[in-house]
C-alpha cells in the first residue's frame, strides 16, 4: 500500500533473460537478435555478470518489453 504523498514509482521486478529467452520473446533467430544489436540503436544492450569473454549475455526483461511496445507503436502509426 502506498502512503499519501509518496511519489515513488514502482519499478517492475527485475528478471534477466538469456539469449534464447530474448529470441523466444521477440520471435527472432539468434543471428537476427545480433543484427538488431548492431542495426537498431534503440534495442536494449545486454550485460555480462563477469569480465570473462565466455560469460553469458543477459537482458533485463522489462527493457525488452518496452522496446517491443515502442516498435509496435511505430508500426501502427504507419
């Protein structure tokens, strides 16, 4: 329950997605996902949880969903 006068906006819970999860969520192949990272400057950038080259990439789910919403809105305005 929020207190009166509290202007803090609730953040969605963080959920990290791996490459396969992102591909499934936006219905693209792995190669298309990496093309989006290069071609679409609005596409969320992944992060690694270590400095190792072999460390997996992770995306924040709500950033991917926000990108999907913006893309859908652009498509509908055409």
